[in-house]
C-alpha cells in the first residue's frame, strides 16, 4: 500500500513579496514621511488576530486573494496624523478613509509587478482589537512584520498568481 | 484658480488641496466619484482651470470620467492622479484625453511639478 505524500509546507515566493516591500517603503517615505523597517517574512500557519486596525484590499484577474495592512492602534493614529497633516479621531469616518488610502497605494504600487490584468478593490477597513480575517483556504498567508518610529504594523499577503506578467513595465 | 478634485478618498483630496495651495490662490470643488464630478461640472458653467482625477472610484471610474468630459470639453487640463502605474494604463489615460499623469504615492514637488508643466503647456497652446 502506497503512503500519502507528506504535506508540503507553503513556500514564500520572493516575486510576490518584493513588490509589496518596495511599495510599503515608497508609500511611507513619500506620503507619511517615516522610514520603515521590515522584518523577515513568515507564513501565518493558523487563523490568528491581526493588529487593531486593518485595511483589506482584494485582488482579482491575473492575481486573486487579498492583502491586509494591519496596524497597532497607536501607530495607526500617528501615521494617519502624519499622512493627513492633522490628527483625525479614531472613530471618525476620515480615519478609516486615511488607513484605506494608505493600503490602496501599497496594493496599487505592488500590482504593477504582479500581472497586467490584475485589479484591486477599493479598501475595506476594520477597527477593533482581536479581529480575525478569513482568507482563501488554498492560498498561504505570508506575514511581513514592520516597524516605524511610531509603532508596529504588518503586511499580510494572501495572493496567488494565475498568470505571471509577460512584459516588464519599468 | 478654480480646481476640481475627484477622488473617493477625502484624505487624498485634502492632501492635494494642501499641496496645491503652495502653488497659489485656489478655489476648490470636490467630488468622490465620476458621477458626482459630472454633476459638479454641469453645475459650474464657468468651468474649471484644472481637474485632478483618481482612476479607481466607485460608481464611475476616472478613465470613464475623462472620456465623458472630453465628449464636450477638449480644453480643460486633466491630470490623472492614481496608483495605476502600468504603462498600458498611462497610455489608455492619455488616449482618453488626460494632459498629464501622477502616480501615487507622490511627493508634493512631484504633484506641483506636473501641475506647473500641464498649465504651462496649456498656456503655450492657447
């Protein structure tokens, strides 16, 4: 009787990670005025809470799945203040708008390198500690932890390329 | 200068306002999507001297908005300000009728530079 093959651990494809790393650095440097330090990516192996404030962007077309940018609340408040040029109350619709726009620029910046027919959704924002985000079950979630001078954040990338880009648009 | 800002993010519109105010006295109107922008344009018979347009918006996207504006108005300078950075997207926007293109994220100098360039070209063509 043949044995079932051992379950393969999900691997991290650098081609999916690097565009997001570059986009995060660019968005935070140009629009927020802070430098970011990104740590080694790892695979999120079980459904676990993100930080307190999360913005979710969906991908469709050549790339499917979602990307979440999640912040500690204190970090989100400081980063939004720096981005918008003024303090915005946590429970104001403008706070979610600002967090969503940061995620939109990160996902949009990375998208170019992922597939010509890739499209992104408008961002959805979740506020509240301990929330858990469900994802496609057959796509691993890769977490890139990050820090800024005002607190921590994480990028959670759970996308699958259906068709790789054929031409480099540099 | 009368400027219309079209972006579904109010934060982004506010940032654009702050950057544009460095350029000179401004009178801003705002819209959160293409449909609202067409209403604002229709309600402003004297027109705008510049319109900044995001690409990805609910109800009507920026590309469609540019096509709709250009059906009647070939002159008002239009600048697409968007995260869409693929070469084909830029080509599509120019074919639709935008005069310039700014990729988010942008620095204040980048946005101001494109605005100046666009207005100077329009002035030279007049």
